[in-house]
C-alpha cells in the first residue's frame, strides 16, 4: 500500500471509495452527520471538539464565559476548550474524558451529532457506545507519539462497527515544528493497519487543536498541505442514506387498540422502521409466526400516507386480524429472512463481571427479548496484531470476542454487515437486568 506524498489530503482507499464531495442537494436539505472522536489518552480529543464548536460559532456566550472563568481559576491564560465536553467533575479534576459526551451543532451546510469518546483502555466500552451509530470516526494521533495501541484499538472498533469513513487527525503538529515528514510517516503506518482491518476509506488531516490549525480554518504554518480542514471534510463527506442490504424491517413496539366510540375497531401496530420502505397494499409476513397479510394503511404523525421509509416511526394497519404483539417483526413477503436459534456473533463485553461459557442470558434484538445460553466463547480479539486468541475461558470488561449463543425462540437476525440496526443486539443478565455485552451478528 502506498500513501500519496502530494500536498493534498491523503486518502487511502482500501476499496473503491465514493467521491469526497457530497451532492449539493445534501447541503440544501441539511443532512445529518453522526460522528465520533476517538484516540489515545491526551491526544487532544476534547480540545479538538471544543475548538470545532468554538471556531464554528456553536458555543453560547454564557457557556464560553463559564469555561473562561474555570480556566482563570486554574491559572490558565486562554480558555480550556476541552471543558466544553468534559462535563463530569471527575473528568475536569483528572483532565481526562470518562463518559461519552454528545454535542449537537449545525453549520449552514449540515447538521451534526458528535460523540466525544474516552481514550483510556478501561473505557473501550464507552467508545463502542459512541461509535455504534456513527457515519464517521475521527481518530486522533499525537504527532509526537505516532500510532499507539489505543489508536489501533479504536481503528479496529471502527472496522467492527462498519463505520463508513475514518478521519486520521494528526494532532499537535505545532509541537513537531509542523514538519510534513512526521505527518507522512504517521499516515503511512496508519494506512497499512487500516488496510489490514478492511477500512474502506481513510482521510488524513494535520492539525493543532490547541492553536486551531486546520480545524475550521486552514493553517498558514503548513503551506505544504492543501487539503480540507476538519470541518470542511465533515460538511462535505457523503452520508450513507440507505446502507441496509437486508430488505425492509419493521419491529413492532406497541399494539394500539383505543376502543373508543370513534375508533371501536381500530387496531394499529406502532414502531420505527428499521430498514427499507413499506407501502399500502404490500404483502408482508409477520415473524416468527410466518403469518402472511397485507398492509391496509400507514399512519405517520396521525396522517395516512401511502409509503414510509426508515427511520420513520409509524403505525401499520393490516388487512387481517392477525396475532401480532411487541417483539414481532414485519418483513416483505418476497424477502423473508431465515429464522435461527443459533447465534454467532462478535461481542464487546461491557459489564464489570466476566462473560463465561454456559452463562444464562437474555438476548434483546430490536424490540424482542428472548432467553439464551452462551454455548461457547470461540476466540478473543487481540488488537495489537490481529490474531485471535482461541478458546479463552471468559471475556472481561472491554474485551472483544466471538461467541455462540443458543436462544429459546427463533430470531430473524440479519448479519451486521448488512444492517447495523437489525444485525445488532444486547446481552442482558436475567437476574438484575445489567447489560453484559453489545453484539454484532455475523458468520
């Protein structure tokens, strides 16, 4: 794998990548980009987020005043922009990020939901939470240290979670004299690792979050770089509007039976469309029963519509009086997925107590929860050099591994590669309701 040395934003396509500039219609409609920041401890994630919010004029005056006040009390001459996201007292006292901090902001070109995730290895589970719904991950690297273990760990998690786009932000370039050769060496090393993981696209940007170089405005100190700033790339990167390859899916969340004089016979099935589209008159199948029926109507925000698509929350009306309840799945009659009671998946263990073979669990998939047993833990992922540690006896907090689970009732579980919504699940302790692991179904 080669890395371009021309003074552009180094983009390392592992597979054919989409154009880096979105369709102008995206800007007109104000598309939503969900992205997460990740990286090792002290790589400057919170400072980057603070700088992004500050320089894009997304910080309210009273917020900035509060940050300036705290910074002055600490003896700092300039406001510590990391405090815009590090909101917990323990985070501010230790100068680290512990929990996922979500921020919502917008520019004239796009709306954003940002998840600032922790860098410590003991908070890997929090990074999984923040990146699980992201379209893009910004992975920071300290230019002085280069690619470290947590850099590789966060890249591997981004690959496992099928994040479409990765930005490598080489931070603290001011501390290495803004040297191009430092940036090029880090980019080349990261690109090789990303290629082994199967990450489809990496865009590298040299920045100084503290000084603001290449975050919102181009840096005058790095004349050798002529690519986009971080914000410009976030505003123009294509957003995958429909990446689900599994067909339409509608998990039933609630059965609506008003029983009022005005609606004596109304029976609707409410929920959020997880993938694809449904239309009035379409033949559908209810799983796991296998009952076939026809969509008689679709209510959206109290009004009838002919067609509804993901991720809309709607109420379906069916022609037949079928036995349907919370946890059932409505799918097109011409695209019925197979049912299984043997689940094979990759899981990230998030609980403090370990996950062991033979352990009884509850498996929550969309709106359906079934009993199950962990049949086997087949391997544990070693994120240092990517081999798998075969036959571990357990998974502890923050570890990622492959498992086999036997469930008591059949599930229509898609592969995670085909659908992040219907290919994911949670493992729950049946005794106290604690979440044990986040799972991604796959062969």
